[in-house]
């Protein structure tokens, strides 16, 4: 666990599942199965579709008490336009991108380095440090918000990108996942490189990392999603709206959106979009990553 | 934040209007320096950050005034943000100030001044500074001015007095026959007399007689309780209140809702909407809705009028408070920012005629209220008596607008309106909440 | 709540099997340099706050920054006697109780269905998992609106179907009796997709031969489900439940955004009460003591989780 965020992680070394294709005659049962699952999937998407539809309405049509139209009678980009005029939505989006990128890059660098250290070296204090990090897996980040807030205040990091990002970087679970993966890489490759006179960093860079693409992707994507969607910590430290991340800005300042439903839903759609796109692009890695948790 | 009492309106078109971006270039360039955000960082203007809790009609008026201020002060970049009214706002203010990281200036309720720990979380304002920007202590009502001091330091600048008032739909009231010869709502005396009017109104609207913010029940309670001369005093570990009078006030709520004379649940926005849609002939909310109702009327901004709270228990007292400016604590002040901040506050006070006209509040700045323009203002004149009848909340660290007493009793009153709690149970629950609050160590001093 | 999956299987494995390959690894300081940066962060942002919080719990430290003094066990005594704190824990338990069954059963049911509708696999996976990547404030914005008593989508259709009387609309988020359920429904919609993927992956590892053998024996679909499929999903279910328990103890976001803990504290949960005590009530010392109570509870469940899964590894 990171100190404050709940990461959505995956044990990444999931073996690809070999599926066996079975030939089945199209039966009544199969038709029912397909119809039912398609219907349920659409039902599941209704809230998002409703938000999407509303976001393209004019305010008068969108407001409560009107008849419900799933297809806007009067298509309008008004909601989106006002949103961009106000500008803060874009600010939050950029803040989220900056914070999540810092968190992801730092998490990868720190955890890869530590995992490599634990996987390949014996050094004084290793057992103690390792033991301490194991214990950290059980420390619930949310229970630390009070002292952590105070600490970040004392370090004069409140309301800065560093204050937002750094406490989210501590992810012992990622160290474990990476270490396990590194442990499984045969030593032979490195021996060869070492014979060629490569130092430890070179070995890590030239030998280990190229073999770790999928796991790095999984760790990176999940760290990014976790950080992007983190709500509690940015709620505490991003005091000024100019420093808020998207979930906090929408949650806290949007109280002022009031009765502007089309605009509200436009904000919701734009707020959901970045990660939905990331999800669609990396669907395979994400699904595999989640699956890995269950399969291990 | 749906569940907080949402008095001053609930719709705000303008939030952080100036938090504009200079594009992605900014994102690439700044930001990682540790301080400051990508927003606004590129400007060479003096940036003044203002936080407020004024949404709805108030927010619109304030935004308009800010635009005028900015037009007159091209060198100052005013960045105003509206937060959810009440606890979300105050929590953010205190959390920000505790890290020296809040806005440069903020609006609070004067009743909350002590609860935000001025000694540690606010920066005092000097009289010299005020003089330099054309303000004088004599320009403010003495009673209010005194409330701005804590331990002999000036921490607040009062903007206005505001209170619960009674709006009425002129046409509906004419139909009921409760307007006098000059077209004003007749005065009544006692709960039943007023309920009779509401019953008649209900007949006509087919829905409700009046509409009250069921989440902001403390205001109504305090108004009626004070009409009955109820006292509430707190010492360190004890309190005194008049149970009979409190019960009478709560029974008004219950009976009104039970008879369907008002909605069982309505937040500030819904109350206003009920009034506008003629679902109710009256609405007892703050004077701050005046602008919204005027706008709603379109060509006929005088479709409604407003008067003081009805006399239930012998007088027309009402609950109220003062909006004020405070300066959250800074780790260090940039002298230019400080100067621009005071200039902003002074300008806003000196131009608070608009605040009175548009927001319905009574400006605290006497040169404005004593001016002939203001004296001629309608319908503000019709409820001018309100200022004398305003009752401020009891004095305790957990009391004041949107403070814990307000919030927690608000939840209880909401259930009374919802008929989920009897007045007796509600009173017992209120007393138990007060006892719990008293038992808490005072975290402020 | 984000579903928290700490790759629980991976962790104990690493713990129980310290790296020993190549037996004679020399002591190398280099390793320390690789570990140090992470260890420094870890010490500053996790270890230090843990002790700082413990220290604060014995003081009357205030958010206002006025000087704090040592109060001994006062905060702890107050925490154990604080009805509101217990009520918040009770609400947390209630949330867990309501949300876990649908999060398990729905996920299994949908996974079974999707597992048989493979040609739609891509679309179905997307549909059920997509809400999971949507930020919580967006989720709550949409659902608050759906729940609007007057003219909201849900009441509109309930009235259309004749289930609800238009004169007495359900106040989903404002009624004590429905508020918690409303938050649960939103949460299930939001996070079910994660469990769904877990089950789907588990189903796809089941060897089809198992079914073929039983089909020959004439076992019905139901019998297969009860006697083959569900038992094989036991481990995934145990994982889902434990993760759900931990995630539920940390629930905060949805309540904060949807109900603010109301009505009348009916949805006030543990973390929210800590937030209220510490930040709204300024009592850093007391909130620290409350945090530690919660901390200990989560610790117990985490240890349970550890044991559960390290046993599985053996």
C-alpha cells in the first residue's frame, strides 16, 4: 500500500490463459445467453450514457422536471463550452496529469531500484529493512491522514505538486511484485553482461528492464490509475482550486455548479474520459493485471 | 455536498472564473518548481486569491462587483473561488491556514470569527492600513465593529447584515386577500393567524402555503425562539435554555409540515423554486434570494415583495449574521499582495451599494447605507426594520452560521419537517447534542 | 472506495521464501544503495507518520496550531466511550454487509454469463469494467442526479412502472432508510467490474474437460455449477471478500460526496468521522487516537488475510 492512496494493483506475472475453443452449435440457450449479457451490459452502461446524453442538451431540456429524453431534442455543446470558458476543469486535468505522472515515474524508479536491490544483493540490514517494508503492507494509508497532513504542512509542501505526489509514492506492494518478478529472471543473462564488465546499473538497465516490459507496464498503469482517482489525499492538501486534481475539483468546487445539469454532466464526461481512453488503449494489460491477482 | 444546509441559493454560475490556463505550455514549463500552480503563474500582475462561500444570487452579485473591481485595477489579478457553503468552506479555510496556504482574503460569517482561531489562523489588520485605503472605524455600526475584534486585535471587516425574511407572491396574496391598501402583506400576530394565511395560500397553489429550507432549520428555530424571548447561554461545561419556548418553536415546524403547509423536505434551491413556480405563495429564506427572484420575474421584477418575519410569539425578531472579510494566516506576506488585498476589501466595502441592491443585504459600511440612493431602494426599504430585529447566534465555539450547533440541529430539524421525529424527541436530541458539544474539549483556545 | 488488491498472494510468497538462489551471494553495499531511496521515502512518509500519529494520540494537539500538551490516555478513553465513533464503525460494518454479497454474487453471475458469451467478450468486459476507472466524484455526480427525488431518472422510471407513487417520491439520499442502500448501489455499480474480471479470469482457467466428464454422467447445468464451478471459485471468492472487507473499512469518498455522512449520520463511516474530528473539529490529537483504533482493526483483518493466503501458498 502506498501511504495514502489505495492502489489498484495486479500481480503481473499472470500466465496467459490458454483458452480452448470449443465448437458449439448455436442453440436456444446460447441465444439467451448472448441476449441477456448484451442487455445487462447496456443496462450497466446506462448511467454513463445518461450523463453523455445530458451533456449534449441545452440547460432547459436537461433540468429536472422535464420529460426524459435519451436523445437530446436540441443538440448543444453549450455545457462543454461553458466548462472550457471557466477554465478550471482544464487546470484540474493538467494538475492530475502532473501529479499522476510524478507518482508513476517516481514509483517505478524507486520500486524497481529497491526490488532489484532486494532481489540481487546481500547487504547489511537487508532483513530488517525488508521486514519493515513487509510490515508496511499492513499499514492502512487512510489511518495516517492526520499525521501525514501535519507532516506535509511542516515540510511546507501543502498545496504544492510535491505535497500531493510524494506521499503517494510509497508503495511497498510494488516492491514485492517487482522483486518476485526479478527473482524469477535467470541469473545467466546478467553473468554474461557482468563478464563484459557491465556495472550493476548497466545490468539493471540493459538486462533486467528489457525483460520486464509487461510487469512495468502493469505496475505503471495501475499506479497511474490509482493516483489519478485518489480522492482523500488531494482533498486534504490541495487547498486552493488552482492546485486541485480533477476528482477533488469536481467534488469540491462543483458544489457551485448548482443546477446547471448539462454543464455538470459535461464535466462528468470530461472527467471520466482520460482514464476511459487509457483503459481502452491498455485494456489487455489491465485485464491481465487484474486477472493476475486472482490467478496467483 | 448535498447534505449541508445550503442557504444562500444553490446555483452558482461563477466559480474560480479567473483560474484560467495559459495552455499546455504552462504545464510543461512550471509546476515542478515546488510552489505555485500551473494556473496564473505566468502573469506579472499582483495576484490576490479570494475564497468565499457565496453561491447563488450572492455569488452572481459578487462576481459582477469583482468584474468592476478588476476593470478599475488592471494591475491586480483577482482570483475568486466559491466553495460549498458551510462546513466544507470553513474546513478548507482552517486546513489551508494551518499550513499557511489558504487564500489572501476570505469571506466568513462574523459569528464564526472566534471559531476559526484568529490568534493562530488569521492575520490581524491594522488601522493604519485601513486609513491608507480610505476606511475609518467610524464608518461601521459600533455594535458590529466591536465583534470584529478578538483580544484587541482587528481580524475582520464587516460587509453586511443579513437575515431571514418573508417573501410573498403579490398576485397570490391579492387572491387570498391578505394585502393592505398599499399592496403590502398585512401584519399578523400569533402562529394560528399566520397559519390561516398559509392554509388559504395552500388552497390556491394546490401544493404548499410557504416553503422553508428544511436543512437550515436552525435559522427558523432561532428566530422563533428569540421571538419568545428564549435565551441560550453557554459556560465551560454547562448551558441554559428554555425548554418550553424551544418546544413551542419546534412545534411550529412540525405542525406546518404535518398540515402540508410547507414541504417536508426542501433545500435552499428548492424553496426558491417552489416560490417561483407558485407552488408556494411565501418563502421564508434569507434576503439573499432577492436578486434571483427579480431575475425570475423577467419583465416584471416586482411580482413579489418581502417583509420581516411574521410575528409568532409577540414580535418580528429574526435570525441573522454578518458577512465579513478576514485575512487567513500567511507564512509570509508579499507587501504588494497585502496592499492589493486591503485595496480590494476597501473597494468592495465602498461599493457595497450594489451588494445591498443585488444581494438584498444591508451593507455594513455606513456611508453607503446612509446615502440617499440606498434609502430610496425598494423593496429593501420594506424590510429595513430587519436590522433592528436581527438576532445573532449564541456565543460558543461550536455556534454560529454553519458551525456544529447549526449543522447538527439542522439535521434534527430536517427530520422534524420530515415528520420523522416528534418535537419532544427533537428537543431531547438537541439537548443531548448540546451536551455532547459541551463535553468536547474546546479546540480553539 | 477503490478496490484494494495488494497482490496478496505475491506478498506472502516473497516473505516466506527469502531469496537464496546462488547460495554464496557476497555482502554487497551496492544493494543498499539501490534500496536506500525507497527506504528513505518509506521512512519519511510511512514509518514516521505512524509514530507521529501515535504520539499525537496522547496530546490535545489542535489543527489551529495552538500549543499542544500531553493528556495521557484521555483521547483513548474518550475514543472507546465515543458513541458516535462506534456508530460510525457500525455504519462501516453495515456498508460492508450490504455491499459484499452483491459485489460477489453479481460478479460471479456476470462472469458466468460472459464466459459463455465469448464472442461479445471485448464489449462485455468493457461495459462491466469501465465504471471502475471513472473517478469517484464523477460517479457520485452522476448518481446524485439519478437519485434526485424530484424528476431524477430512478424515480421517474419507478413511477412509470407504477412501483412508486408520484406524490411520495423516494428521497434516496435524504432518507435514513434508503441512504446507505443508495450508496451501496452506486458502489456496486462502480467497483463490481474489478471482481467480475477476477472471476472471469478464474473461470477461464478451469479445464473444460472437467465439465465434459460430468456431462457424460448426465449432470445438469445447475449441478455442474454447484458441484464443479463454484467450488473451483472458492479461492477467488475468499480473495474478493477479504479485499472487500479491507476496502470497506476505508470507505470514505462516496459518503463524503453523496450524503456528507447524513441524513442524521446514518451514513457516517469511520474515516469520515476521523476526518470530521480532525479537520472539521480541529482535534488532531483525538482524531489520531481514533485512527489508531481503526488502524488496529484493519491490521487484524490484514493479518487474517496474510494467514489465509500464505496457507494457500504452501
